C-alpha cells in the first residue's frame, strides 16, 4: 500500500495574487458555504454549534458571528447547510442575533441530504414502525446544493468561486484575498497545516495514481501513519477543511457517485449503521488543484468539544490583533 502512494506538493501562500482575490470579492464572484448540520448537544445547547456563545473580551459572540461577520460586512453571500434537526434553531439564531440579523439578505439556508439509518444486517432501521433517517455527512453538500436550487442561484448570481468550510473552525481564513486569488484557473485550492504527531485525528493528503486524495485518520494503517523520510512524516499534510472550488467543478461533480463510509453507532438501545459521504472523496476528480501551507496557530483551532472553546477563542483574538497590526499597542497596554 505504501509504495502506491505519493506525497503531495505543497506551496507557501504569498500575497502575489491578493489583488486578484480582492477583485473576485468586489465583483461578487465569491461566496462561502458553511457546513453546519450538526447539533450542539455536547455544548448543552438545543440547536446548532454555531449558535454557541462565548465572551471574547469585548463582547459576547456566537460561533456564527466570529466566523461570518467579516465576510458579511464585505457583502459576501453566505450559504449555510443545515439539517432537519437544527434548521429552525439556526434560522432563529440569525433572526434574533443583533449583528447577524443586519445581513439576512446575504444568508441562504439549505437542507442537507439524509440517508436511512441501517441495522447491522443492512436493513433499514425502524422505530415504532417508522424508518429513521439522518444527515448524510459533509460530502452530501454537492448534491444538496443542486437539489435545493442553491447551485442554480449561485450561477445566476455570477458566482465563480465557492469556499466550503466547517462551522467549528472560527480561525479558518475564509476571507483570505491571497488564497482566493490563487483559486483562479483551478478546480480546487486547499489550505493545509503540518502534522504535529502520528496520532493526530485528521485526514492526510496524498497522491494516488497522480490524483489528489485524503486518507481519513480512521483508515490510515499504522505503517503509513508512522512512516518518515528526510522531511519528517511521509504523509505530512493535514486536511483542515478549508477549500475553494470552482463553480463549474461543483456542477460537474454534483451528481457523481460517492463512496459511502459506515459509522457504527448506538442509540435507542440499538446498534446501527450511519452512512456518510465525505467531502474530500470528490478531490480525485479535480484536474487542476493547488495546496497551500498556512500557520496552524492562525488558521486551525477546531471546536469539537466544550474544552476546545477557550483555546479557539484565544487564537481568534490573537489573529484579530495581528490582522489589525495592534501588537505594539497591546504590548504597551500590558507592560
């Protein structure tokens, strides 16, 4: 298996195409899709994770606010993928939030595809005679964009480049002009960070038959996970779910058959299978792609559990300070 897999080429992100990115944004050619189909039950919240709030030092903000206010203020249209379980609460949060409610005309909600849950023997799971369905994973975003009419809306609005990212990475640079500029004349551009340790629970980029793939951490065998060369880990680059896709590429893959990943779950005193699609399984269909290394401390601090919130918010604040060139003022204030 190891001999069939090659390393990906990763570039440093520079400012050389910043003006191109600015033009794409100013010409309304760029939009953002946020994957937000999950529930925040582990956060003690009845609703989406994006509605979770935290004091950031000068105000109490929700995850949605921290992630989306800057692009909304620039006039960028936002598309939020919701699930049947959190759709109403997500819309309510945007309606009732003082800041987000100012930009409702720019926000579009669309529902995620669902699949039947299955018994261990493969038959459809039923509770009290009713078939039970659940969201089909973040890879369902392409089909969901098409079936809900959002893909046609993007095309009608003149969108050519689509950023897709998770809701839980508030530090992810989704309004990065240099990165947006690099997406010109490509199917796909991706941000990545270097691996920290062999047990990090992230997918890893690789080339298989010269095509881009992500090997999910649950599917990487021990030999490949630990293999090293003179640059460190042989598979050294992490998938942090920050990617811009060309609208024509999305249109081309929206009906593509995708691999189904089986997740074994337990609920209702039953063992069952949840079938999911993973967004990165569509990467091999990209004919032209680029991968760029970014600073982990400024771009990647996912909020998976309540314990992750403080670290992510601190990184969010530090990134804001650096972006506004306020380091000297802060240092003077604290000295």
